[in-house]
C-alpha cells in the first residue's frame, strides 16, 4: 500500500532509494538543502553534478548518493518566485512530476522530497505544499512500486502545513497521509 508521510528533520539522514535535492540550474551546489546534501554526500557528488551540463528549471537529473544513506539523489531545479505570473506553479509541479516519473522508471520503493523552492527561491509555502501533494498523489495512482513518499521538512511550521494538507493528526512527527 502506498504511504505518504511527513518527517521533520534533515533529509540527508534518510535511508531511502532517492532523496530529491532543491538544486540550481548550474547544479553547482549552494546553501540550504543543496549545501547540506553536498556536504553529507562528499566531494564525489559535485564531480558527478558537474558532468551533467546543468539542468533547466522544472527538470530533474539523477546522480548516485555517494556517502549519503540514500542510494540516489534526484536534483530538481525549482522556480524562483517572481510574483506568480512567470509560470512558477507549473514549473514547480513539473519538478514533482519529473521526480515521480524518474522514481517509477527506476522502480524506487522510497523517495524523500524537501520543500522545493520554499527557501531561498521564496515560493509561497501553502501553494507549494498544495502542488507537492497534488502531483505526488496523482503520480502514485499509477505507480505500484513506490511504497514510501516522505515530505521532509526542516522546520516545524512547514511540516505542519503538510500534515494539514495530508490530514495527519496535528503535532504528529510522522504519519500516514490520506490526501
Ligand atoms: N533537510 C530538509 N530540508 C531542508 C534542509 C535539510 N537539510 N535544509 C534546508 N531545508 C529546507 C528549507 O527549510 C526550505 O523549506 O528546504 C527548503 C528549500 O529551501 P532551499 O534549500 O533554500 O531551496 P530553494 O528555495 O529551492 O532554493 C534553491 O538555494 O542553495 C541554493 O543551490 C540552491 O540556488 C539553489 C537555491
């Protein structure tokens, strides 16, 4: 049975088939979750990323996880929020869709997403959570293999947004989604 859950903490600690990175289009590292993933994966991750010729916004490219507990990293490039009339919602949806398509192609059983674009890229969090949940639920309907989809949030406020959207009891650190 498919499970969607909310986890508050550091995505680099998760032993899943793939963690998703909130990368930039040069795939050359940065701060936030991107910086944390590169630090935890070790220098081979940067070497691998720099062979990929960047990644357009809304798209996803895959590398190994190297020293991470996760086997793979799916580098997704979210949109920079520019007021909402520059296709930001579609581009963010495309990140989740493409990551879920890749997970299906690779027959992954587990995947963890950070809140793509919700940090430095300033996407409004409520709208981002709606998009993240909508696209993953839609993709799960046609994926028999994926058993564990984790929305990994660094901070409590963001975790609570996902819990509300997924109808997980308030304050629960983890739980089943019913969206
Ligand atoms: N684990 C899980 N979530 C994290 C972690 C972590 N270790 N570190 C930060 N986050 C959360 C932030 O709290 C935020 O909610 O990830 C979300 C995304 O924030 P950013 O990392 O700033 O990503 P984004 O807004 O997509 O901006 C991408 O930031 O570092 C650069 O190279 C990156 O240029 C790109 C930009």
